[in-house]
C-alpha cells in the first residue's frame, strides 16, 4: 500500500499534516540574519532557515496589511476578494476602526475548507478583515481566537475613538492600553509573550486530542508603535524595533522546540513570512529593513512587496534549501489545502499555486507575480524581469508633510510623486542584476523588447479574465467603531456609539 500512497502524491500520504503559518506585521526582507541582516540577532529564525528552505523571491499580494491578509486566507488577489477601494485611482486601503466593510460571506477562507478535513483552527493576533459581527473570524472557519480585530493603535479617549478590543473567541476580554498595557514611552508590552503562550497551549491541546490543527499566528509587535516585553528591551543593536524582532525570534524558537518535544515536528508544516515590506515611514527607530530593495510598505517597488519567507518541515524538506521560485502569500492557501488532501474551490479564480512540488522536489513553476495598488495593476514580474505600468510612491502633498515611503532613496523617473503611466513603454528592470530597481533597461534594446512582449502578454491575459469583487473599503462610519463589541457588558466596557453617518473613506496613498 505504501507505493499506492506515493502514487497519490505526498499530500494524500500525509492527509493530516498540522499547518502553522507565522505571519509577521511590517517585517522587512532584510530583517533576518539568514537574509543578510548584519547584527545577526535572529538565531532561531536563521536555524529554521538552515533546517528548512529559504524563499528569496516570495511576495505579498499587496503592500498593505488588510488586503494581504485577505489574500493569504482566500488564495485570491485583493481586487478579486473585495479588499480594495475605488474611491481613488491606485489607492491603498485597509480596515481602520471606522470601516464599514470586511471579508464578504461569498469568499471561502482557508480554515472553512480545512474544517472539512477535520482540522481545529485558531487565529492568534491580528485579524484585520473587518470588525463588525458578521466579519468575526469564528464566523469564517476559525474555532478559536485570541487577539484583536485591528492594529494596536491608541491610546484613544473612548469618546472620539474607542480603544481597540482584544478578543477571546466570541467576546472581548479587554482593550489595548487599558487591560492590555503598551507603554509608548518605553515600548514595553507583554503581548508577544501572551501570544506565544497561546500558541504553545493550543499546540499541546491539539496534540493531546490527536487532532490535526491549523494555527495562524499573526502577531503585530513589529508594527509601529513597536513593543517588546521587559526582558528584551534594550537588548538589540537595532534599538526598539530590534528588541521586538529578537522577542519574535525567541518565540518562534520556542514554538519549533515545542513541536519537537511533543514529537510532532515531522507532522507539522511551518511557514514564516510577513504581510508587507518594512514600514520605512517609521524608520529608523520604529521600522525594519528591506535589504537591497527599493522603498517599502505602501509601494509596489520590491521593498513594499518582497517578503522574508522560510518553510520548515523536518523529515520532509531537505535542510539548507534555497528556492528562487516566485512565491506569494496566496500560495499558502493552495499549499495548505494540498497538505490536507483537499482541492481548491473550482467555482472561482484562485491565484495561489501549490508549492509542495517546489518545497519537496526542488521544482520551479513558471508563474507571474502581479503587483496591485488598490484597483490598479502597477507592475508584473515573470522570471527575472519586472515591468512597471504605473509608478507612484506618494503625492507631493503628502510628501511635503514629511510622509515618505522611500526615505533616502530617489530614483529619477521611478520613485514618482505624481501617478505616472507607463502602459505603452513600461519601465523594465532585470531584478537579478539590479534588485534595487535603479537602472531601467533601455527601451531600444533587444532585451527590453523581448521581455516586455512576454510580460505584456501576461498582463493582457490577466486583465481579460479579471472579474473585480465588490469593493469593501469604500465606506467609513464612526458609528461602526469598536464601541460595544460582544462581551463588553460583562466587563463594563460598553461605550455609546455616535449617530450613524456613512462617508466615503479618504485614502491619500
């Protein structure tokens, strides 16, 4: 029967592989020692890379938090799953407290599908796919949740704006800055320790129940305002941001060790990545590093979209592997389904691919990467070539206020402060020779003409079949903020909501 198993492929053979996705928040490609960070302060993640496979060409689906998370959990581009805005051309949008929209019921999320294969699913940390009751993660396939619907912004005065709630499953258990302290002066908060303990407890419980699990560990310590717990404060050469990275590294080390001690590491597929590039607007004190890449979060240059990524699965992934596969967070959807012996839904376009042949057999799958900003396809990559059809870092108006997504980096005609269209003559870069997107290829060269012909063909094909989803990020209303989340009565934490006054959300970037 063994050969029959392998005839069905590795996924069927290991039908109940545990799945652990470690999603960081605003962590840059250049933040890990394994990717060349000079202070070498991430020994556990570097060891994870040495024992597993490093992906050097792994991308998010959007240079901002909410859309990239929606893409990861649906396997679909944000322009398909509704996580974009049509309020302005090529604008980044996300889910602040006053957003009316969220993940539509018509979307099928990874945990909903894994449930069918008997998985128990938990999200720890930041959800960010809408905070009204209909968007709650437990309505979309998760069995357990400890974390928050939004980022840890604040503190707010609870009159103009409520402090963000922290949930355990269906009900809030407190609010940031009130019950879950974050000291903005020192950067001290013990949230990462809470999230670590939640992970360890959940893994132990599922192992005791002999239950396959999906754990989505979406912690946010590296999102400004960055924080770390007391034992890590002041320990990094990189300041507070580095302290947060060191604590995350320590936590990942403890999670992997826990899997080994329980004897389930060979039956647990672990993948580490980030939701978008480092937020250079918060640098240098509160932002990470995008290594050799141009710009950062909010932009569709490499610094905004290329992510650190490591796959770890002892006994299955050959140690010390390095892949040049073009990968995407959307592939985690298809790959996870494959690990569970499931097929992706056939009634919709899935943008992710199954990476198991890449990870287990070292194959390379030819596929493009599409770089979207809101409702616009800004760029496309295939092989080593990347063509920009639109360039924009941010507006002159925002730039003059000191908002800069490309600090210290200005490439004439590339990092533009007006939206520049290059549809007829795309800006072309060879990312092998020029990872920093500093030297556009000459329009007259044969190399340019051949590459652009191929890339433009991919774009035409993509656009011809694209059916955009209903945009979820157009309407904002102060009445829908986190005034009275479920469970607030028990805690005496309910606040009075203002009158409903829906407005078009303003998205300056």
